[in-house]
C-alpha cells in the first residue's frame, strides 16, 4: 500500500491552531479529541486521497468525524497538499481564495 506524503500549508496550520485553541478554551482536553480526529482524517487521506469528492477545481474535501470541520486538499506530484482546515459553516470563499 502506498502512503501519500502530506504537506500542510501555513494557512492550514493556522486554521488548525485556531481550532485547537478554541476547543481548548471551551473544554480543556477537547483539543486532543479534535487533534485525534484530524490525525484519523489525515491517515485516511494518505491511504487513498482519491476516495474523497472533488468539490472545487482540483480540490477535494474530507470531513472530520464528530467535529464540524473539513480538510481541503489537492494531490500534486504524488503529494497531498492541505490548503485548509475549515469549519463547515464558514464562508467557503475563505479557503477557495487559497487555490
């Protein structure tokens, strides 16, 4: 089985940090559950990035379990490039401008 490497953009890193900080402020420890959900999603993407639907140009979306967030990414030269980790209720223009 081929595992695709993942490259996380600085914007996506900022998204993740913001979400982790927010979950920590709501309930200490909840940020760890969020990070486990992100890690599980990344693992699934690494195994089979094409399993998720194309939603905008060449960008795919993978939804996190238990949390209202999605990972937005594309595959370039056998590498998964994560461009955003966005709350599903936010305006999609925020991540679409990163494409």
